[in-house]
C-alpha cells in the first residue's frame, strides 16, 4: 500500500500569494465575489429563458405559414432577432465581466493595504 503524503502549506506561502489571514476579510471577499457571480448568472438565466421561449414558439409560427415565402419571412425574422439578441447579450456579459475585473482589486485587497 502506498502512503499518500500531503504537503502542508505554510502561512508564509499563503501570504506571498495574497491570501489574507483574517477570517472576516476572507468572508467579505467571498460575499462580494458571490454577489458579482449572482449578477452574471441572473443575466445568463434571464437571457436563456427569453431565448428558449422564442425557440419554443417557432414551430407554431412555422405551422401557421400558408406559403413558402411566409415561411422564409418567419425564419429570417427569427434568425435576425436571435443574432441581435445574442450579440446584445455578449455585450452585456462583457460589461458585467469588465465590472467584475474592475472590482477585483477591491475584493482581494488585503487588510492594511
């Protein structure tokens, strides 16, 4: 049987990595980080829910078409709308991630810095 050796990390190594020793500081970092992640997740879920509804409505719209031209118009409108919404969402997520990056220095700031 092979023994598994675990290397313990010294506090000095953690401090060099920028990990605070203060439990309250660590809790504060986590709280801010989770709030930012919730904002990002909420945005993704809202977008996904709205897009899924539009995707699910598509078969009914296609079934109600009377001519091939009408079907083409429905498909074209669907894909144009989807492309615009995905592009807008990419911009919104980029903004959220940019805001997260800007706040990262504050979040991970050590006490006394």
